[in-house]
C-alpha cells in the first residue's frame, strides 16, 4: 500500500549514515552552501533543502561527496537504502569509484551517474511520479480541512505558509503529478545557533523572522486570510512593478536588516561579519543569525504574501528568459525597474533579482543554473572538440549551445569566458592560450596561406612580430609555402625551405644536374623569388659547375666543406661586440619566449663566426648546465637555452651576451638598470660596457667594441652603426653627441 505522505522529515544523515562520523571540515568543503543552514546534512529535512537549492543541485553535491570521501566503499554500504529499494540499473555491491569509472572517463560523467542514483532515491522517498490512490487523496483532503478549521489565530507564519501549500496541492486533479514547491533561492528556517561562551549578547535568542529585525515587543498580528499557493505557470510573466513590491517589503525592516541585506546579501563585496558585529554591538554569530532571518523573511514573503508570490513569479520569468546562463547586466536590461536603486538597501533592484533567481548561482558576472563547474567543464570540452581545429559556423555553435540551454545571444560571451573562444567573421574559433594557437586559429579562419605581417595584424594583441615569427618557425603545425607565406601543415603543399635548399631540391629532381636557367625560371615561377637571386645563390658555395650553364650539388672533397662566407662578417653584424680578450659576443634582449625555452634566430655573420653554415649539420654547443645546437635551414637558429638562462638568473628584459669558444657556450647577464641612464651611458651599455662614460668616451668605447680603429669621429661611428643595423645604439649616441655640442 502506498504511504499516505512523503518522508518529509528525512535528512541526508538518514540516507547516508556515514556523514554522522565524517570529518566536519571535509563535509563542509563539499556540502556547505551559503543559502543553507550550517551543518544542514545532520537534521534539516531534504525537502527543505530541495526547496531552497533544487533537487538537481542537491543530487550533484551529494555525488561529489560520495566520489571524493567514500570512493572505495560499496555504494550499498554508504547509502544503505539502496539495498532496500533495489533501484534498477544500480549494483549496490560495486564501490563508488567503480560506478563512477564505468560511467565514463571524465569526473563529470561519474558525478552525473551518482547524482542520478541519489535523485532517483529522492523521487521514490518523496513519491514523485508515483500515482496516488483515490483513498490517499481523500485522506489528504480531510487532513487539510481539519488543520484549516483548528489552526489557531496566533499560528506562526511558516505554519500558515505550509497550510497554503497543502491547500494548493489539494486542488490539483488526482491524475496529475504532485507539483513541487517553487524553489526560492534563500536559506530555509535555520535551527537556533548558540552563542559562544562569553559572547552572549542580550538579544542572543533568535526570534521569528519578522521580529528578528526589531527589538521592540512583537505586536500580535491579525489572522491573515489563507491564500492558496499558486501553481507555477508554464510561461511565467514579468511583474509590472517589482520595484514597488520589494520597496513595500523592506520598508518594514529595521536598520540591521537593511544593512545586512544591502551590504552582505546583495553585493559583490560583502561586508565582514566582524565589522557588522562591531557596528551593531553583537557577535559575528549573531550577525550570521540575523542574515538567515532576513533570508527567512524573504522566503515567507514569497510564499504567503500576495506581493511576494507575484515577485516569486517575476523571478521565475527572469530565470526562464536567461536560460542556463545569463549575465547580471542582462537582468538589469530585462525590466525598467531593475535599474532603479532600492534606496533602503543601496543597491539596484537588478542586483537583488540576480541573487534571488531560483536555482541560480552567481559566478562572477554570470548567473548559472545548476552545477556551474560541471556545465563549464562539459561545454568547454564539447566546444573545443567542435572548433579546436576548424572554426565552427555560428549557427552550428548556437545549436550546440542550445543543447545545454545556452541562448544564442549569450553564447559568444559565455564561450569567451569558458576558455578563450572567439566569434570572428560569423564563426566560432578557439583563441588558444599560446601565440602559436592564436596564429593557427587565424590561418584556419581564413583558410589560405598568409604573410607574417597579415597574421600579426589579425592577432592584434601587442605581441612583437619577431616573437611571433620565432614561434611559428619552431612549430610543426605551420608550413612555410613561400618566402613570406605560411599555412597549416595539415593543408599539405610544397614546403619552402629557402633559395639554396629549393635549388638543391630542383637539382635532385632533375637527376643530380640541372641547367641554371631552368632552375631560375622554375623557382621564380613557383615562389616569390627573382631569377637573379637564384642565379646569385647558384654561384655561391654548395654548388659546382659541371659544364657551361649547368650545375650540381657540390659533393667532391673540399667542395661541400668550404668555409661559408656570409654577406657581412661578424664585425659588420648587428649586436655583435668584441671584448677586451678579442672574443666576439652577441647580445640578446630576453623575452618571455626565451625563458619558456623557445628557439630564436641569430644573425648569419655571428652564426658563421661560430662555425655554422647553411644546410650543414647542426653545430653542437655545450654550456654549464646542458647542451643546445645551432641549426641553419632557412636561417641560423639557436635551440633552447632556458636551462642556461635559469642558471645565470636571467629575467625578461635583461640583456644577455652570448659567446662560443671551442664549442662551449658562455652567457653573461646584464640586468635592466634600476634608474634611467643618460644616452651616452645607455649607448655604451648596449655594447656590454657598464661603467659611466662621457659622450667622447662613449664614442671611443663603442668604436673599439665593434672592431673599428681608435680615434674615430662621432659621425663616422654613427654611419657604421647604422650600416651594421645597430639603430638603437646610434640613436642614443646621436642624442648624447648633440647634447654635448654647445649651441652658438
């Protein structure tokens, strides 16, 4: 026979006895909720908990506690009622971890299954979906009638609210499922909390909610008319004047209630309990009790009072329009009243509404229905799978969002908040965390190779183009398809490796020997190189003449191993400076990319000086804490020197000077100066000279460190610096010299 009433007093401890003996701090970390009484799992009825946060949120909280606290216990032992109920599809003999693992590879999958198990227990205990027998319904109606006739005039407001709910249920046709109470996002009536010894104020007792805001003796109220609780409509409507309704409510609150509501409950920066306690000359715990009393008052108002029920319907309408996710700014825009400030509270009505939405959780500026963390995780995973490699058409992205109840107008901002997704040109793309990810997204969006300059313009994030170029050169996802065109390797196509490498490939394809004119015409037709550049490179090292107008790749002894002669030697190469011992050093301005371990290009003059040459074997380099190498394909590139930089304590924006002697890489760190330097000192410092100098001394020092003869004139040194490419030094030196010459 069906039980005549739900298990209205069942608490979580009745279903999960283990919570009675678990560590309170561990339980609080997983189950505590600001909308619920402290330690609610011990004695607060689950129906009250469901009314406040909803059955789904309750089930997810319990699932997380099961998985994290009792993973190796059989589910039937930690939830004994399962063995009695015999829930289909659940094996009580399996451990919690086994059930979660079999649900799927992710934590979200395991939590979802465990939440479904606990939710089914709640449904059966509370007889949701269980047909009611006619005799049961008759008994319920008779019982409600008896209670209504004998209810005393001074019955508490919450008792009258409960009677109103029962009378509303009584009027439902018996062939319809029993409706659940409207979820109100404020705390249930808490159990009294005792004051700590020695801090008991005079007003320590917790009175009824409306009396909690007034220390005057309570005035006996007239018996209110009993109003049936309305059945939630399928499409709730916005309230015409929600501002007036809430203003009438808070107009009866005292100062403490108004301050607590305005400065703790409905603000982004809640005041501390201690500060409010000192203001009202009560303890922190008393402030907490008063805060719960404010919440209880709102709960009762939205059940009993006509204005309150209309306001609850207004909240439901707002929640329906927002869907699964929405922003506080959207709440403000939904109704003209929402932007009006409730003067008694000092906050806009929209902020109050946003924090009272049924089932909603405020996460930053977002209002999320249900488990916010689980929703973020599963949507991030699905969006990444859908547009991680190829941008997703916007209508397809909207359809994906709608599967989770996310509106199209909110999807773009929500996706950006989830994990760097962006909407561009009518498509959703993954705007990754690294520069490489973002460059790949730009190429995937355009669907064709682009120049470095165009990619850099599309990124528009302040990244230096040289840093972006280094990242792309060392990432296998990118394919260089022309002298300055880059695509994605997944697209396929011929890789451009530089003129000399392309010449060698043409000769190999021709059988080991090819005509100079044919090579020049073929490469200039396919790539952005001139026929003259091809002929110039054919006359350099690495290629040998076989007969008039024909060439092959040099392979005779001495041919391939001939020293490479760069266009500019090390003395004519920018950022290369000679020390007092005659060794040449190359200056590197450190960026975050160097410190992360990225490779970086170096000038050909210095690369040739330390033994590198195009298309030869990499030059191995040892240093104090490891090894790296110099490779030379399209251009000379150093491998990662991150361990060496960490060894010398280098940081971003430092100047580091590198030298290679007998295959050993040395590094000297020149920290960023704490104070500003004069142009003469700053120019000399860029060459590795740290002592203070006059303008004339700066000319002498800099000339010597770039390999010039002593006694140079300032203008000659400036011309040489510009020729080398050291424009930064030239600009500083020119300022120093112009300031040193008196004006006549």
